């Protein structure tokens, strides 16, 4: 029998017979490791303890202390355990697929009747019984013909179709959890008893088309979350409860910010309050861009397909583009245009107007660019995922030697903006060269080094995301963390030598010859719509005074105070504060409750005492008690508070 050599994390190597399993490797090291092992990593790939190892490589044995592989296995096994529980409760249900996702998993089922909340409780109970039974998990590799017969005999048409979709060079791996079987790549735990029975929860049911195709059957998708222990699950469920309270769609209704309707799916109808937030945020970003020496431009919404073909977007992005056909007068064929899904090719057109010199670089072109992208109806989610949106988009045209400086300047800008908007920290991920790419290794070394140098020069931590860069260049992604610990990927910085080449952008260098500039794609907020949704949820609707659409409501306690209420409102408005009067014939407590639901930061209650003393009584949102000030003092105080952070 041939021998293989396995190298362990400490650098030591051992020889083993080919075909040895990771479980046997663990046992050769220590009985305790064999007992605690759950899987292995072989040359970076996650493998099952039962799989044979036929080639030399680097190996590490995983236990439950290794969080990432442990959670992957727990969640993957729970997907199978849930499917088994469903079929034990309802034997006529057909199973499809059940991948790991986010903090849990989902599994799609073909069932005539909809699952109810009571059904989820019954499924959870059966899952715990399966876990407590500690049934063994085993795996085998079958040939396709045998697997096909197996699923056809059991009336599982979705599994038969999945078999046909597996590439011919991949093994057909079958897994059993007890007597229940599924088609799966693995890996899995060694028994159902290794899954923590008190650390998972089924959350909800949703519809999903088979393989995401609207022409195929509608299935029922059951979602679950799972963690290593009960405390982690409890913390996550608490976060979900808090997230539900902060849901921007719910708050959007309460604060009268926006709505959606069927006549324009995925397009936002901004109400006056919501549009006020939008305009304030846009004005803030415009001031920041002006100070950073960006030149604002505006490019067309509808652009001929010829440009999209030149840029490569027509081939790569056509299915996500909205097509506009025009009957040009006298033309034999319709002219094919598209609503722009991104701004980049149009920005190159502006760059190309007039000959550029190296002295003109870097040239920073910014646009609050309105874009449209087709998203399936099932993927849209309030402001977070829409079909029509505006980006705080910009492109920097520069030389190779200027990349590091432009990157550092962008990160400094992004950091300052996020801090102004209430986000204290963010994470940076550097995505490096993929296997399929353009350019030489020397070029990639220099560009990746420029991005690393910019981050390190600012003293910021970052993670490497190996091989995840675009085919034309590396990129930085910026993830900010909100008030309840959720991460949002918003900012981006991408290095692109490809589009200038495709669209014939050039500049005259010091040597008098023509050169291609680098194009740096960058955004701080990303989509205005999505970022406003994030802001609403981060602040739970209680936006800082400068961003709040309704800053001050002046409410009368008695009708005799109405004239003074209007005087107070007038002075506040003259000071640039968004103020409104509430002189309705309602009790003050009713008014305060109503405006608090609308998340008005400041409510002034005006009675006859305030009229006589020329004062105001200020109530702050979510704070007990009130503060009495002279009117001029209150106006100055609120004027200062309402000043945007970049103008203070």
C-alpha cells in the first residue's frame, strides 16, 4: 500500500497509508483527540472524519473549540435533522436542498399544505428527539445509476434532478442520519448527539421557487438559526427581537418616511419626511466631497447599448439591466438602450472629453448617480434592496504611483463620514488577485502593495480575503457595525485598469507619450436608499437632530397659548430649525405620545405660564422630565444642536 505524508499545524509530519481517514489520524495522535474530533481541514478544505485521504498534505483536526468548522457542521447537520423530522411527521413531503447560511440554515420542502407556527413547534420537538437518540451518521459514495434508482423508487423527483446537475467528475456522496438519507457533499458530524439540542430555533417559513426559477414549483422554505450553546442562541434571539423593533419598514410607516407599491416594484415613494432625511444626507456628502477636491458631474439615465457592449457590461450584466427600446424616426430597427445600472462607463466619457495630461491627475469625478438594476421580487427588502437607487459614486483617474495616496485619502474621508453619522468603527477586507485575472504578477504586486500600504500607513487593522478580487484588480470592502452589533458592507474602493483600456481613456505623461490611467471606483455610503435604512435601524428612528425630518414640535396645552406657539415656531424657523405647531384641541399627553411615536426629538409644551414668562418647556424624546428655558436661549441651543457635524 502506498504511503502519504501529513503535516500538522505544529510543523511535524507523519507517514500514513493512503486511504486513511481523518478519524484514524486523530486516534493515532491521542485517544482524547479522537473522542473530541468533529472534522478535519486538509490543505484548507473542510473534510469529514470518515473520508479517505489519498494524497499528502497539511492537516488539522477540528474539535468543538474550533468555532467556524463547528458551527458549519452544527448548522448543516440540523438542516438534515430538520428534513428528517419533517418527513417523519409528514411522510408525503418531498425534500429538496438545505444549505447553511448566515447564522443558521434553511431547507426547501414540497408540501401541499402550508406549514403553520404550530407545525414549527412540532418539528422542533421531533428534532430534539432525534438529537437525543444519538443516531450515527455515515456516508458512502455511489455511482449515479444506483443513486438515480434509489430516489426514483422513493418518489423524490427533486433529488433526481439534482443528480443531473452534479458535474460528471464529482462523486455522488450519500449521507445517513440514522435511517434517514440525503444527497449531500458533506462534511457532517459523526452522530446526531453531537448537535447541541438547546442551541437552535426554527424562525419562520417563506415561499421559494425551486432553484430560484419563477417558472418552477413554489416550495416552502423553513429557516432556522443555531449556535454552539444556549447562551449564544439567547443573545441572537434577543438581537432579532431588537432588530424587529428597529425594522426600517415599520419605522418608515410610523414616521411617514416612504412607501412602496405594486405599480413601481422596488422603487421608493419618498414622503416629505423621508425626503428631508435624503436631502440632508446628500447635502452633507456634497460638502464633504467639495472639501476633498471632487468635481461633481451628472450623466444620462438612458444610454445606448453600444457603450455597454464596449464596457463589457452588456455581456456580463445584461440580465440585471432594464432595456429601453426606441423607434427612431426613419430607422429600420429599434434603437436599444438601457437604464444605467452603474455610472462607471459614463464617467469615462466625461474624462475622455479633451486631452488629459499627467498634471491633471488625479482627477476625482463624483456623481449622485441614479441607477436601476433588476432584482427578483423575492430578493427585494424595503430600502435595503431596491431596483432604483442613487449611489454616492465617484471615480478617480490617476497614475499607478498615485493609487496609495488616493486610497489613504479615501479611507480617511470614509472614516470621518462614518464617525459623523454615528458609527464608531468599521472593518476592512482586502480582496486579492483571483486565479483568472488580467495583468502581470508584477502589476498585481504593486497595486496590492499600494492598498496594503495605505491601510497600514493609517494604522488600521484589516483582513485579507484571498482570491476574491475582481479579474482586473484588487478591492477594499468596508463593513460598519451598528448599535446592535450587525455588520453592513457599505463602502468600497476598487482598482481598475480594465475599463480605461476598454473605453480608450488615456493621458500624456511626463515623457510625452500616451498612457492609460488607473480608474479607482469608490463609494462611502453605497446606495442612499440602503444607507438611510441602515441609519433608521441604527438609531431606532431616533435620528440625531440635524438629520431628524421633524426636529421640533411646539404643542399648546391650552388654546390661549396658540399665538405664542406660532411665535415660537416662527423664531425657530428663522434660525433654520424644522419646527411645526400643534394647536389641536387635544390633551398635551396625547400630543406628546403621538409625536413620540413619530420620533420627534424635541417637543415644546406651551401653557399660559410659558406665555407669561416668555419661556418654553422642552421635552426630549425618551427622556424623563422637561427643561424650562427662555425662548432666545432655547432657539440658540437648538440651532447649535441642529448644525450638521461637518459645520460645527
